[in-house]
């Protein structure tokens, strides 16, 4: 068919026809295809073209519109009754069908990375723990939540639970590679488990003092997550400002041992922990009553586990008379009252605990003065079995305690140290296998000459020379003092051992005293240096091992132990002489007991006869 211009009045077409360079008059002309008019409507009657996200408001029949988002081309068709945008049947693009099911993640990528891994959106689910049944629960916040494990997507629309045993310890809760909620007592397996929470259970108290949220997202890959966990740990972001506290009050008001703490944020790797300060906290939401004053629970060792007290208005644990400190006797932990006029400290720590995210950890010793108390370091605390994996130390509250203080805690704040931005060592992960030995480096430069060594043993005596000529007799010296005369009072004479066979008259004597701190177990007492020993900060009943004791027969040696007792009294309950255990005979054949907060003397008389020892003991108590 020829393709050249021609004019028409009206034209009916019932098949396909190619029209090229068609020219239409401004009005009065019409072209129909299968009875459908083209170009009728307002305007000049030409075909309009629109490229936009929305179609034109008043289209003409035959106008074309390309959706700028999908790039689909549509034509406006008016059939005499209604108009609609339709996709031309003669284009190469078919109509877009319904969205298909989500296809699998590229298996090669998943195999190489074990990704994605984690909770798609933590706000899709809610978690909780029931102490009565020891049951952890995760449920959809609305209709469903999504967990990814090693690149497999699990859409969960029902409540999932797991029950832990009644055994003290930390339980790590996760989704396994089958999408099943599980628990275990070892740390998470980074490339194979979607961590969800961990719970510390104390079987003695029948409570879980710590339930931590570990619903990390899917954007951070597991290997980077592990790296940050091992090398950085929790990181302070902002907030947690302390206010409304008094330093060096007189101990007459409760406010002298109180403060307020503002809301704040820290990051557990990619998990943002927003702690909200409110007087009406909602459970399982990281909300806590931190103002008017801050109500912060105390954490401490007890027996072989950890305890969390209910919060009070003071960041100390109340004792019998005064605040307490955490005490270890060598086998188990307890809490003891801090001695009168002594000092202690509480570390304020932000955690990812769902309830009471801000906790206090008490010091594990008492101190004699403020300077020593300020030297207490968080890194020096014994945190064996500590139920908190992710935490950030915020402040150290230093206080003193006196029975004479009239406020409730019998304590006052002495100083506040801000530790929010102090770098602390992150929790240690499992030690990896030892790497291969590297190439030996070049020999370094010769170091500086070391210190001169000790003088060697004396050489053999040389040959004796000839006897020289006898010299002239010297002048006769002055007569010495008689047997009944005294040494000059200003003279200083040192004897290794002195034996006096007759009466010795001494105007005054002074004896050496050896100080011993923190006695427990077997403690050496060197009788060759002193026979009086002053014990302070005694940790427990102890065995006194007297060493360097002369073994000359028919002699007696007296040894005195001065014991400065604290709230819990301890004594020497066994004696050794040069490592050999001895039987101690006390007055009335009864073993003594110490008295709290006294100064006491424990005396031993060591009798040596027939190459054997007899030990007599006494205990005196002074108010």
C-alpha cells in the first residue's frame, strides 16, 4: 500500500492499516477505527503525549501517557460511554502481573557469608520472662515478625517459648538454622544462630535478675558484629547526666546520699539501647525510675551466684548498722557492714536489661580514707559469673559511713567520678587457635650494658707468709667498767645473741613490731625479726606459722599477735613451728573466740624441752 499524503472526509477501517503523515483538519473531520473516534474532544484534535508519575487530568481520545516510574506506555480510549487508560496490545511489553513469592537469596552468597542473620525489625516482636515458670517468650507485636538465619527467612506469626532449667547460670536464647527457638549455656555461635536474648537465673532466689535483649538487626553482618563485640563492646552515645546531688554533706539528710540520672543512650554494637528516665516505667521497655531520686538496684556476689536487690532511694546495700561491701572469704561471697568511719564505692552501670537497665555494683573492699577509695577501679572487681554481657560504666559514687550520721543510709557522698567516656576492656571472647609462628625478625641492636652482677664467692686462701718480727708492746689501756656497772645510756650496741647468766637490769626496752594485713589461710610469722605481730583487715581465721624459731632446749619464747577486729571477728585458730603443726593448750582447755570491733591480743608461749615443743595460748580482749 502506498505511503503518501492524502485527504479524507471520513474513513472506516475494519482491519489493520498503516497510516503515515496523516493530516487532520482542525475540526469537522474524523477518523474512526472499528467505530471508535480518535482525536475528538477539546483542543486542536491532535494526540497529546505526557511523561509523568500521574496521568493528565483531562485527556483526549488517543492521548498517550508514559508512567515515569514504571516506564509503561498507555493510551486513553473513550468508547462512547466511558474512558480508560489501556496498554497497547501491539507493544512488546506485557501487562504487569501480581507480585510473585519472594525468591531465595542467592545460595552462593549465603553459603559464603551466612547472611542475612538476625531480626529484621525488633519492633515487630515483644519479649518477656516469667520467673514462676522460668519461661522466655517472644511473640509478634502485631501479626508477625521476621527472623533470618544463615540467609533463610522465617516469618513467625505465633508465640514462641523456651523454658530454662532450675540451675544457676546464664542461658543464651536464639533461633537455630531450622527457625526453632532454643537455649544453651555457652555463648552464641555467630554464623549459625540468630541471637535473641540471654537470661541469668539464680536458683537460690528463684529469680532471673537479668534478662537482656539481643535482637540485633540484619544490616550488620555477623562477622563485624563479633569483631565489635570482642574489641569494643558497648559504647556510650549520649545522656545519663547526673544531677541533684550533694558532696560532703553532714550526713543529716537522705539527700546527702541521693542523686538524679537523666535518660541516655548506648549502643550494643548495632542495637540502640535507649534508657528512658520516668517515674512510671513500663515493664520490658528499658524504662526506669531515675529521678526524685534515682532508684537503682544493687548487684553483688552471694554464695557462688549473683543477687539483684529491689531498688531503694540509695545506691548502697543497707546493712545491720551501716552500708555494706561485698566480701570473699576464699570460698564464697557475702556482704559485711563497712566499719565505722570507713569508705566504700558504688559503680553505676548501664546495661541492656529489659527491667532496671541501670544497676549499681558495690565495691568488694572497704577503704580507710577518701584517697584509697578513689583508687578503687571497676577493672579490679571480681566479675566471675557476672550476668551482664553488654554494659557501660557511667559513674563511681564514693561515700563514707558513720554511725553518728542521722540519715537513713548512715552515709554521704564524698565524690562522683564520671566514667561515661572512659575506655574499658571489652568482655573477652573465646581464645582462638594459636596462629602459625611468624618469620624471625632481624637481630635488634645491642642493648645497654646490664647492671653489675653480685660479687662471686670468695677465692681460696693464699699461702701463709712468713711470720713478721714481733713489734713493740703497746701502752696499757684504761681499765674497763666493772661487772656491776651499766652501759652508757647514750651508747648503741648491737648483739646477735646475748646470754646473761646473772641479773640484768634494764631501764627501758623497745621491741620490733611486724605488721600483717589481710591474714587468711597459713600466714608466716618470722620470729627472727620480731615476736610481736600487728594484724589488720583480717580476712578469715588463719594458721600462724612461726619460722626461724631457735631450737635450743630448755628455753621459752613468747609471741604476741595483736588483732584489730572488724564487724566479723577472726583469730589464729592453729599454730605451726617451722611448718610443723602444734597442739595449742588454752586456759580451761577451751578454744577462744574473737569479739567484733575490739582490739585483742593472742599470746603464745613456745616451750622447748627434750627436742619437743609445748605451746600454751591465751586471748585477751580490750574495749
